[in-house]
């Protein structure tokens, strides 16, 4: 399975989302995104997910990183993260428990999904420029 996610940046902060009570891994924090449908391009899938989850129209920026992660007893996921700095509309919490704009250095204090923990830590060390661009 392939999952795409966005590191949405605005004013030096990154948007993070907390999964709601009805979702798997309820209460865990994550970066918005979701599963890529069959035959769907990665960036198109991410744009669709951001429309569905946050009601924004995003210009998907460059890929930041990709890696595989395996939850116990499940097939491996390919996670692909993209930078998003341009979007239309203000993010609206459609499906999450809560959404927050956080400074990168604060990310390690949140209880992220296991697959996102290492990446969130890396973002916290790199600041608001995960692609290395200042």
C-alpha cells in the first residue's frame, strides 16, 4: 500500500492532525494525507486527500522523503511525504479530532503514529525548511 502525506507549512509552522475516536490509531498525531488509489498519481492522490480532509486546494510541492514502514502483522507501507506551501482556503477540520499549526521544534512532544515518529523528529531538527531550502 502507498500512503502520501503533506508537510503543510505556513508562517514557520507545520499543520498536524490528530486522529478521531472512530479512526484506527485514535488519538495519534499525523501529517494529513492518505492512501493512493489504484492508477492514481501520487500528487493527485495527495491533492484529493487534502480536499477531503481539510477542504483546501493545494499545490503539491517537491517530494521530501519516502520510506517503507511495517506495522506488526501488516504488509509494509510506502510513505511518501511532499512539501506544501501554497494552498487556497483555510484548512477546515473535516475528519480529525483536532488540527494544529505547530513549530517544527515542538513536533517531538506529540504522540505521532509510529510510522511518522522518526520523520517528525527529523523535521524538528531541520526547522521549517524540511527540503533544506532557506
